[in-house]
C-alpha cells in the first residue's frame, strides 16, 4: 500500500500543478475579455479570434481543472445525505462511485473525444467565423480533461482504500474550515461590525 500511496502523492502533485495553471487561464480570459470589450467600445471593431480564445480558455479551466477539483474535494456532493453516513460509509460510497460511475464516464468521454480531436487535427478544421481559430486545441481538451480526471480518480481511490484498510487518514475528513469558509466568516464579521458602527 505504501507504493500505491507514493503513486497517489505523485498524481496529486501533478493535478495540483495543472489546477494552478488552469487558474491562470481565468486571469487570461478576464484580461482578453476586458481588452476586447474596450477595443469594441473605443474603436468600434472586434476580433472573432479574441472572442473564441475566451471560450477556449474557459473550456480549458473546466476541463483541465476537473482533476484539481477532485483532489481538493471541491466537486458537487449531496452532503445532506453523505453527512448521515459514518466515515467508512462515506469512503465506501466514493469507492463505488469512482469505480462504477467515474471510470466508465471518463473512458467513454476519452473514447468519443479522441476521434473528434484527431479528425479536427488532420483536416485542420477552422472556425466557421471569419478570422476564427483552429478547432483541434479545444477538441483536445475533451480527452485530456477526462484523462486527467480519471488519473486523479485512481489517486482518490487509492486514498480511500488506504483509509478503509487502516493504512491512511480519512481523505474526506475536514481539518477545520476551508479558506473560502474562513473568508466568508471574516466578511460576515466585518459587515456586522460596520452595521454596529452605523447604529
């Protein structure tokens, strides 16, 4: 199990790096969008390439960031149901979910997405919009994103099985409030202080 946990840590490191790269795409998308809007208003002109690169980057954030979201346990969960289970029960639900739902979905999406990407690459498919971009990079995000998600699924499966066999900590345990929860609490306290000062 220790060898598998080392593999899991390596996968987690890679997913973390890819996730942080995807975060920069959010900034790039915002800057391109703002620049495009300014040029359109100021000079009454626009570029289809700049419009399309925005949704290419937006797609990249979601497709490449899926493994990172799984690593950070930030994906959608039905917490009001899972909170009623024990720690072992929650981990067993995840094990079954990863094997029965996640892996088949990722396999299907990679299998369907790869020919789409290859065809667009070989035919040098272009956007139908004037001045638009080539299409294969955005099609490549489908198999790439689901491969990253499947590989992160392997890491998550290892961590859950390690916990269930007594060889690791609970990967679903909360070690206190998240950064988002702390920020929300801080903002709430500041707003309460502001309201008290106004009275």
